[in-house]
C-alpha cells in the first residue's frame, strides 16, 4: 500500500490505483466536505475505501457500507489498523437517525429505484444532516462504460435536484465536475470497457450481468494500473493538478461528465 502526496492511497499490490476520473471527483469532494463540522460519516458503496482514509485523517468518524465481496475485502485491507473506520457488508437496523453526513459517490445510478434509495439514506441521517452525492451526467453521453459498470441511468442537473427535493432535501451546492480531462478520456474508457464487456459475456440474465458489473466497477483498474506510474510521476502529478484547477474553473457549467451535490435534510 502506498500514499501519494497529492492522490492519496493506492494499493497496486491488490490491483487498485486511483483512476483520473476518481481523482477529479475526489478533489472536488474533499473541497466540499472539508469545511463541514466534524462528526459521523457513512459512505455507501465505498469501493476500495481510499476516501475513508482521507475522511478519517480529516477527523471524521467513518462507517461504510459495501456489498461487493471484492470491494469489501479491498476496503478492509486499505483501512487496516484505522480505529475510526468501520466497514459493513449489510446495512444495520440501528442506523436510523445516526449519521451527520451520508456520502454516496457514483452509487445512485446503479440502483433501479433511486427514489427509494434516497428515502432510505435520508432516514439514516440526523435531523439537519447532509448528504453528498455524485452521479454520471447527461443521458446523451451514455456509452459502453455505463453498460460495463451496470448503470441504470445518467442524470441531468435539474433531474438530480428534483430527486433530492422530492425526498425532503434542500440542495445547498450542485456542480458539474470533470471538465475537460474526464471528457477527453471518456472515449478511451468506453473502448476499453467495451472490450472488457465482450470478454466477460456469459449466459446470464441481464439483471445478473448488471449486478456483477456493479460489484466490480469500483475496484477493476486493469487499464489504470498500466498508466499509473506515469500518472504518479512528477510530470503526471503536475498535469493532474492543472486539470484540478481547470475543473474548478468550469464547475458552474454543465460541461463535465458528472454531478456532485451537497444537500441538507429538512
């Protein structure tokens, strides 16, 4: 396990490194969460668990829900020895009204009944608690990466805001992240995922395929592992920092390929 001064944790020995789009999202997420009062956080679908390490170091008490066995094992490995991080494979009955913040990054699009999911997540928050959520943006950008990852949909800005408001949230911040780097690499990712999907085709129902795709989407990094040494080099780091700056400059537009929202329970 390694820690990069800009990109945070990676576990190349386990096959996981932070992908560029993850890092673009992480940069904006940390800027959003850092000013919030310290308290208890639940991350839903924590994937590799690297963000839990970031949140723990910021002073939050962290729980996570990860139903994928592969991701659960990886997140447990990444956060080994951290007493302020607990990871569960199933939701607990005593979570109602428990958390100051619920985080669900790139999760809602994997759930067929997204309204019911938001209702449940809201119930786990304390009164006036906050949710931070990210989703892929713009249905017109649907591609092989969405199919490979097991997505049900992509969102437009007002559709996401409406979903949150329907379950009693007040949206405090909503931005579009990723531009321009995420837009540049999207066709490359889509081509790679189209090839992966072809390699993994089995005689299975569509529901089973989607479930399997969802389970591996947060931890599969075959392409990124090949490129990470360049990304983590001095010049690669400087280039990513430049893209972090550009991403912030365009956050108030709809040019990126993901939405990041902070909303408060009413």
